[in-house]
C-alpha cells in the first residue's frame, strides 16, 4: 500500500497570506496525485489532479506541483472560503487509492 | 441537475448488515467507474471499494474485504454497498463518488450517509 503523509497537520494563516501544504508518497507515484478540499459537514471537492491540473471551476489561486514522492498545494492570498481541510490522494495504484491524513488550514 | 444521493445509513448493532444505495442523476451513469469512500467521525478519508462501469472489475480495501459487496444497476442509475458483519470501527459517513477519468480521480461526490455501529 502506498502511504501518503501530509504536513503540517494544521496550518494557521492570516487572510490574504499564502499557504503551502505538503504531501509525501512512500514510493514514486509520478504525477498521479489529486488534491481535495473538505469543509465541515460537506463532501470533499476535487481541486487538482495530475499533480497540477485544476479541476473545472477551481480558482487560479490554487496551484499544485511536484512529482515522484514530493508534492505541494499552494493557495495564494487566502480567502475566508479557503479555510478547510485539504487531502492529497494517490491514484498511481488506481485500483487501491490512498489518501493523506489531511491538513487543516485555519484562520490565524 | 448533476448529483449523487446516498441513502440507507442508520444505527446498527455490531454483527449486523446494512445496504447502502447511491442514486445518480444528470450523468451517463454507466459510462463511469464508481467508488465508495468513508470517513470516520473526526477522521480522514478512506477508500473502501471501486467498480467499473460495466461491473467487469471490482476492488476492495483490506479493511472491508470479505464483509462488503459493491454492485451497480446501470438501468436504475444506482450504486450499492452491501455491508455485513459490521463492526464498531465501521462507524463512518459513507460517500459514493464518481471517477472522472478512469484513474480513480473523484470529481463528483454525494452528501454522504452516516452508518453508526453500536450496541
């Protein structure tokens, strides 16, 4: 099983600042990585796939990068609507995907 | 409207069985692989099962293998999860999700149905 590790667990950021979230895979997954946003009481929402391709309707403030085992999600100029939990997911083993444990982005 | 709606959750005793359903609308259901993902209270996301559009391939997480069965009825635009021998640690919100690309990238999710296993 490919283990996904996200850091930090919690990120405190002021509105208008930049947030950078990290995700590490236990083995190389190429660019087969997706990012999701989840707000309390809601289902996850796809933000990015292919490590850097934004999903339909996702703001350009969200950008993804990385390949192999190291990935980042950057949210530029955080807005109030961006405070949420973010999950990375590998789909290199598409028949057995795994998620990271999540990073909570909270208001500083 | 494009949506997925889960149902069938509830309170069940350990060892019991439950069948979850996911009804799809506004999409060409048979063209999409589908999955079930669960989330224990206050915890992260856990993929538990996947089925291709034609039901030709099915996969399960080790945590549920042998206890759950995924199935679909394309004529009724519905996805199912039969859950048996339920345990306390199966308590979670269960989401159905649509595979965007055939690579298990999930672009459409239901609102979830809560399963509580407790005596």
